[in-house]
């Protein structure tokens, strides 16, 4: 019986080559190195093949490397981007097999059981994979074996694309050096080297019990996986759900009713997919292709994940009027650009003690208004500095609790968007007694203050000057909130 | 079994159930949710209060007093409050200052429209939405708010059962379909704000006031001062 077959790909210069794909402006014939900060030092994290050929090594200090190789181009490493790129590459590899996995930082693993005949056998499959990668500028080494870890160990060391027949794994991996093949920790490698054990075969010949006592389970696990005695599970990558629906029309349509009816059908199809995937749409894009080959795009956004076709259709109602059909549209695509997880309908359990998020009718109203207005929910912040007393939170967020003491100070009910300059023309006992404001003189019947506010130094940055606030009342009864800072007087708000 | 079950207990149970049901249905759409919004504790002045599901106007001699009075009324609605203003408005509503008047920030949603027609549209949409407690629109002096526009808003408020409030500056009095129009002006005060409040117009009623009132934050009431009127 033939067991499973695995194809492993090792991308020795993945991080650097991935970055180069994104930055075609980098000269291709000059060595490239990526660095990462470790404490205060900047160390090389990844190299391309030019830099590796010049003798640089990962872990070297960046300054040393630049001294050795003056033409070296250096860029900061982007581990997240490169891990995400590797996942994308694993998804791409699903053109060869339905089961593929990304092995960060630089490996791909494909379960090719039963797939090789589609490509004319294992060797042609491996060759076509490697050459496809090479076309995009990625150096890759591959291997095929009946155990995932054996294939990976072989791919990391051997450049001749070995294909190991079932049962021959142990013999094949025996001559491989321990360090590159098994990715063992540095300290363990040094200990093994001190015992004269440098290749996998050396370790395999040792009695297991003392090895386990000396080096613990990780070494034996790695060995067993590499020889195929034990097969740890692999975690295949799952393709994200396809959240785009397209309708091609036999006859172009151009009336608003026809477009709206088609949109309803698209929304119904998309919402069914969202429902299966347990998602709700946050941003939708409708692309309409006109008969003359141009395309028009409409976008809508929702504040909370939503998959109610009727609601989404209402949000599209306004943007739909901006479509210019001319001779008609022949093709429409509706694509959910952003989604959030969304439970089954009616699953409205409230977290204890927390105010509920707006849902149902209110959320739909906020979505509709949010297409044309800027909405915000004031979220109180624990601060005495006026500008920091609240922030504008998203209207769909659950309201935040009010900190104790917040708003207790006699505060203005309206704040000037831009403070209004005012001249204080007379003082009585240090407090303003008369104003010149908007070109007129006002006698003040009452003035309270000053209330001195110091800037909050713990936020860092340049500190604004301290402010003195005065609450003054004009003869008309109107009450203003005056601010005196840095020698300037301004009206900052209206008191009730 | 049907034959020997005595009928009187069963009909009594049915009647009890019907009573319960009637109580439930009466309370859900009506009841507390549709009770008028009290302005004064003393109901002899203007009756029980301002009707929900209707449009009301507040004309303010100073911007601060109008906003404070609006906050008092909106806080008494219960439910979420949508506060609509245009980008041209030079003043921003300041939530910390509204809390002393009973309007907590978790009840408040602020909306800013780029242009006046959008603000009007948003107000109408909001008034049609029964999930909202109240909606308030800050109208500047130069903004077109004629009889037709206010009638539209009033009809929307009737449809949604939402308390609608227009905040207008003092001089901007034209024809309006609002149920009531209030005028508020600040008075000299030592500590708590004092206002002169008058009911300029009310549909199906006589104008009333002016009253001299002060707001007591501790009891959340508008006090009538002795010398007023």
C-alpha cells in the first residue's frame, strides 16, 4: 500500500526575495540584507543570494556587514509581511494539491498524495513548482518523501530535488547535517558537536534512552519525524471564502429598476455566502462594467457586520443614482471587501453589566445616516484638559461607561470649534470686568475664576501652556467661558 | 374530559389571560414610552408636558441657554438621542457640559452634516426611526427652515413616535409646523443658571409664561422662582 506523499519546498532567501518582489525599484544585481533590532543592536535577519555568496550570515551585526560589503543595500525586516506572503504562497500552491501548508519562516509543505499523475509524475510536478517559483524571482529547493519532516529536512539541505521512495527516508536523511536539516536550537547543536555527532545518521546510531536523558524529548521527536517513524500532523491552510458574486448579462441593462433588481439578486447570493461563512459585511463594492469596456465602482460601508440583503440594498440606493449607464451595463460584480465574524441571527446575548451595542433598527439607521454624515458617540476620557475629556468613538461601539466625577465641573455646553479672540478692556481685582468682543463693548456683571488648568505632562510631547479659565456673565445674562493662556484671551465656549 | 370540566373556572382563566394580554399590548406601544415629556413638576402650568411623536422648537437668546434647555428635555425622553449639526456651525456640542442637565454621553450620538440639506434629511430619517428616543437639529440663523420643511419633520416625528427638537437662534422665527415654540433667555445668576422661559406658541393652546426658572441638577427639576411671571 502506498502511503501519503509530501512535497516540501525550502525558500532559502524568502524574506529578502519577497521584499524584492514588492520593491521592483531595488537594483536586482546588488546584494540585499534585512535587519532586525535585537535590544540596542541591529543584526542581519535575512539575506539574498548575492549577500550570502559574499559571505554574510544572518545574525551578523549590521555595521560589520556594511563594512565588509559597502554596496550592500539594507532594509528593515518585515516579519509580519513575510509571514503573510508565505501564507499567500501556500494558497497559490493549492493549484498543485488541495492540501498545502505554510511552515514559517521559509517553508512550504504540500500533501501531493494522488495529485502527481496530473502533472506527469512526481519529478515533473516538483520541477514545474520550482520553475514557477523561479519565474517570480524566488529561489527554491524541493524534495518529495513519504514523511513531511523528511521531505522538509531534505529540501533544506539538498539542492538536487531528491525524490525518496517510501521506506527509504531513514537512509536518505542519515547523511544530512543536524543544524540546517532539523533546525535544532544552537545550544543543543553545540552539545551534540562536542560529542562528535554532526549528521543525522550519527545520532540515529546512538542508544535512545541516554539521548533522551541528555537532550530531552525535542531531539527525539525531531529525529523520529525526519526518519518517518512518527508523523506529526500538518496544519493545511484554508482558502478564504470567496465573497464575490458576478452576473454577466445576455443583454445590457440601463434602467434604474433593472439595475436595482439585479443588485437585489447579487445581494441575496452574497448574503447567503456570508451566512454560510459566519460573516457579516463591513464594506461592499459593486463594480459595473459598461458595454464600452469602462467600469464604475460603488462602495458602501456598515458600522456593524451585516448580511441583511434588504438593509444593504437600502444603503446602495443612494450611490446607485450616480451610475451612468449610457448604453448599458453588461456585467456586475459585488464583492465584500471587508467582513467581520457574525453569529447566527437572533443570538443577541448581552455581556453582563455592559451597555448593549446598538442593534437592529438603530444600527440600520446609523448605517444609513453614516453614508452621508459623520457620526460619533462621545466616549468619556478621564482627563481634566478640555480637549481630552472625550473622544469620538464609532457610533456602533457599545457606549463606554462614564468615569466618576466626569462632567461634574461646571463645564460649557458648547465649545467653539475655533477659539474666538476677545480683548479684556478692564479688570476688577484681577478678574475681567469689561470685554471688547465682536466689535462691541460689554460690561461684565459677574466673573468667576480663574480656574487654572495645567497641561497633562504625562502624555509627553510639547506641553501647551497652562490655562486660566474664567466664567463671565454679560449684562444680557449670556454667560461665556473665557480662557487666558500665553497672554491671550479667547472665548472658548458658551455656558448654560 | 371536556364534558366534566366545569366551564366557569375556565372562562375566568381566559378572562385573566385577556386582561394580562390587554395590559401588555397597551404598555408596549403606548404606556411609558408615549407619555408626554414633563417640563415643569407643576402640571397646572402647561399640562402634563410636551408630546412625543411631534416637532418642538426652542428659540434661544444665547446659544448656551438653548442647548441646556434642550438637554433637559432630551434627557427626559429616555432612549438614544441623535444630535445633528452642520459643519458650518461654529460651536460644537460639549458632552461633559450636558451631563449636569441629565443627558449622559452614553445616550448621545453626534452627527455632523456637510451641508444643510443633508442635516434636514438626517433629521427626517431619524424622526422616522422608532428605535431612537429623540433627535435634535441645530439650525443656524441663515438656514432655510420654512413651513414645508417643518411640516415634513413633524409628519416624520408622528410616524416614528420620536421627540423632535429644533434649536434656533432668537431672530429666526417664521411660520412653522412645530407643536410648540419656546423662548429661552439667560438671566443674571449667582451660581446655578437662571433663565426666562416662555411658551410663545402651542398648537391648540394659548401662549404661556414667561416664567423665571432655575435648574436644580440634584433633583433634575426646573424650579419656578417666586417673583417670576
